[in-house]
C-alpha cells in the first residue's frame, strides 16, 4: 500500500497545496483517492468531499476524514457540489479517477484561484477545458499533475506516519489470498472490480 496507493494519493494532496480549512473534493475514492482523502485530512482540510458510488469506499472515506460523500449515480457531480456549497464550489480538487470529462467537471467546481491536482491516468482521450468556466484563461485556476514520489526517504516518512498511528493503509485491504499460485486470482479481482473490492493482497506463506 505504501509504495503505490499511499504515496500516489499523498502526491495528489501535495500537488493541491492544501491549507488548513480548505474545502476539498477528491474525485474517485478507490484506493488512491482514499489515500488522498486521508492525506487531505492530515493536511488540515475543512470540508472534504469524497466522490464515488461504492458503499464500502464511501464508508472508508468517512473513516479517513471525508465530511461529505457525493454519489455520481445520483446526478451530475458539478450540480451536486455547487448545490451544497451554495454555488461557491471548493478550494481544491484532487483527481484520482474518472474519464475524460472529469477535468471539465473539476474546472467547474473549483473556485477562482483554486488548484486542480491530478494523479489520474488518462489513456487515448482528449481532455476538455471549458473556456467560460476557466474564466477565459484568467480565473487563476491552476491545473497540476505528476507522478507519485518514491525512494527510500519517502517510504521512511510514510512508514513513520503508520508507526505513529496517524494513518492505517491496511484498511484498504478487502481480500486476502494465500500462496503464490493465487497471484493470478488477485489480478483477476483487480480487473473485474467486484463491488466489495477495494484492494486485494496475496500473502506468500
């Protein structure tokens, strides 16, 4: 969890430059998004939206510090967030999932002067920036993205958070398989994404 989900989610939070009391929306609350929720909580986020549809992910997002859950199956997430924020939107948006439309949605919900942080991988899709919602390029809405941080020092810092009980990434594990012959089964779980899955682990006993 540390070398992949945790460091990627934390990178999303770092790129968003979250300050105490910021309103934050994390779009996509799979394993990476859940770690972004946890990191945003540690960074001092005020109102913290987790955007996703699976019940187990929503429940864990609340455990990690989300104050609100937005289910995209209940309507457009832009309409929902603008509705509950009285049209203001949020200070920061972290993209940890979604299709090519998600960048456009993020631009619509982030406040002028806000930051959109992306750790989502986009494949073979053009990304749309809506001109008016971006203030014709003059709204100071910043879009940032990058690869997650790695290396020994980074891992030691993340482990320090775990050892001191600041975060428990083990909560991401929903399926435990035993034996090297179960690796294919674990990968199949990740491919099929059953509703009760967050992350599988294979233990080589």
